[in-house]
């Protein structure tokens, strides 16, 4: 191979390498993000070294609580403790979730309190502040007097937010959700995840994985309220059409064998389940109070522009 | 085994509701005995836990559970003189087993004829603890709270430290946590389960989080020999409190199915509340069960 050709291949490879690096890891390692946070903030001081936890050691930090994180592309967490008055403590945890959709995901399955305008999504309540930005999920918690700690916790959150230079995208499926507020459907929650264990936490479906969900499936569970009813829409996207077909067949066989292949059935609680498969995706509406409202949601899913 | 789906539950729930009254009449007499004792003076917000009241509650509960007329005699139904006893506590920093309750249990174990040097109160490290290693009996005592990955942290969950590999119990939201009762360190040695419900936590968010908004002075202690039944009673109280507080049924972080599965899948106790002989003593205002 001539020298010119080698140089050309090398130059062509550089952008590809840069793209793969930027997709595979966040802009800063979690420990470096924490290093940029002062060790003393107001009267709160961190004296110990930061702790680092990986996929294989996260159990040492949060025991069984590590399981949900491991269903995502979690890479590493850095933890720092600040001491205040007496035994009061602020615990800062920075999680590298591998990619922005997974940082959004872990935040989305947990979030319960009021948005406070930090990062790309945040909440504060009961001495717990959490937000996500790009591929980072950050949790800041106090064990002491919440009123004293809250301003410092918010300060810490804002410093960390400012050290994360770029933002990341939410999952594509979020933009495909039916927007039916003018029809009285209020979208209350969206939860993004990959695995069946998380679906069962959010909406118990079955003992066994009857949707063949796994690390490579992208799922969005949306909850709508309409006239006092809660209606759920599950959108699951698989790696291939074949995988989606197999999963859909198993779901129909396991959950609604009595639907006579129609993908619609009134269940034992008097509510409707309806489903359809489209390309690599499966869409299922649960708990629709009647057939029409269920179909409105199912038909309201926006098709992705090619 | 048949795959249990949401629809299966819908089908059976109507039958359960219809049969609950009948089941209660037929089975509660023969089911495991669980005592719930409450005293409104056990704890007062901002003033901590009343040691004397807690001792009195434990004593009354032990006597009600066994039918004995003194606390020492009641404890002797579980612990014999000369034994080595491990009191499996819980050291979670935000809501540990109250020291007052640990002391009350220890006192009655000594009264039963156990030398103080043969008693250990511990949580982490029980597998390496010399007293626990030689223990002929274990008393399991911990607070009632919701738990991020098992739904409820109760007496079953408290046995996790007897496993050298706790993470093997994590899959499927700790579904098979009940198998802890079969561990050689536990099986045959676990004599008594005490679920401290003085200040239970009925809701939480995320791992390691403790939210003071969701703790209340229930001022109760639940006690029994069947860990599954004791946890089932605790779960009912937490569910009722969530309903009362939030005004509607809200999902647990994780469905606490390990209690039911310890019964239905592993046959290690009774989780059906209608089959539990629940004895309620003391202050029962807003007992939620």
C-alpha cells in the first residue's frame, strides 16, 4: 500500500473514531465531574476521598437498588459525602448511564416530585434532588435537616449541571407519543426502559417475560388520564422485524389468546386491552375504559418520518 | 407452573373477595398466630422512643403469642437456658432497629436463662460473628419500611445477611427472597420474628433514600413465629397507610411479591391475611388493619 493511500485511510478513520468515542462514553468520566465540584460549599465540607462504583461493584453502594441501574447501560458512579452540622450529611451521586436515553430512562422510572428546572429534567422533594443531563443521572440527598441542606443541594446541582457541556436526546419514541390533550387525554407520565423487570415494576404484566424484552429493546410506557381513568400505552421497539413478530406472537398467546387474532379484548376488570405490531415495534394499550378511547390512543401514535 | 399474568390475578381476585369471609371463618383459627400490639406512648414525634413502654409492649406481645403468664416464661417457649442466641437486628442508618427494642429483647433472652456473653446483637457481618456462628437460636428484629427493590423491607428481607451472596436473591424484584428461610444458618434456628412498626416508612423513592414525609408514629410491634405471616400483616398496614395518605392506591417502587411467593411458591409460611390468626392488643385507634 502506498504512503498516500495509508494517510488517506488514516484521515478517513479519524471522524469515525471520534463518532464512536462520543457515542460510547460521556464527555467526562464521573470522577472528573466530581473533581470539578468544590470540596467546601458554604459550611458543608467533604473530607473523604470520592468513591467509585462500577457495574460489578454498584451492589456495594446500593445493594439490591443496583438492579434497575444495571438494566440500563450504566457504566460507573462516583459518590461524595459532605458533612454539615452534627451528623447531617449530603450525599452526591453521579451516574454515567452510558447514553442520554438511559440517563433519561433511569430518571423517568424514578421521578415523582416537582420539576425544579435543572438539567434536562429534574425533581426535588423530601430531601432528594435528582436530575439528568446528557448521559449523566445525578442524585443529591440529605440525611439531615432538609431546610438547611436544600439550598446547598441546589447549589451543588447547578454547579454539576454547568460542568456538563452538552445535552443529549430523549428516546425517539417520546416524539411518537399520541398528543391528544384536545381530546381530553392528559399525558401524565412517560417511563423509558429496556427490560421486563422494569415493566413489571411500573405495570405488572406477568410472571414471565411474555414480551421477550431484553437489553436491546427500547420501551416507553406512557400513562394518560381521561375522565378519571388511567390508560397505559406501551411502545416496545425491537432490533428486527423478526424479533418483534416473535414477541408479538408470544404476547397474544400468553395474554390474550381469547382475542381471536384481533388484538383487542375486554378483560376481566371490564377494561380493554388492544395491540398491534408495526415493523420492529409493538404497541399495546392497557386499561382503556372503552374500545373507542383505546383505539384513539393506538391510532394516535405518530409514525416516524423516514 | 402456569405463567401468572395480570389477567390471571383479575380472574382470581373476584373469587378471593367472595371467599375471604368464608376463608377467614374456616382458617384463621388454625393459621399462624401473629400479635399486633400498639401503645400511643411508644414514641412521640420529636421526643424519641419510650424505653419502658417498648419493654412493656414486647412483654405483652410475647405473653399473648404464647399464652404464658410471664414474659420470661413466654421467652422460654422459644429460647432454652444455656443456648447461644443471635439477635439479628437492622442497622440501616436512617431507620435502624431501635436500641430500646434491641435491649428489651436482650433482657428477656437473659431472663430465659441465656448468659449475656452468649448473646450478640448484629446486622452486617453475622456470617463472621462468632456468636451467630454458634447460635442455636436466632431472633429476627427489624423495622417495617418500604424497600426500593423488594417492595417491603420486613423480617424475610432482614435475613439477607445470612447469605454469602445476597445478589443472587435480587432477580425479578427479589421474588424468591423467601428462600432465605431455608438457609442452613436460618432454617431450624429462627425462633421469633419481631417487626418494629413504631415509626414505619410507608413510601420512599430510589435506593438508600429516606423521606421523613413518609414516616408516621404508628407505635406498633408485630410479632410471630412465621416470618411470612408477620410480613404479610406489616404489608397490609403499609398498604392501608399509603391509601390513606395519598387518597388512592399508588404503586410500590417494586411490587412486594416475595411475601406471597414465599407462601405460594415455596410453602414457607402463610401470606393470606384471612388465614392468619391476628391478635390485636392495646391502643387500636386508626390501626389500619
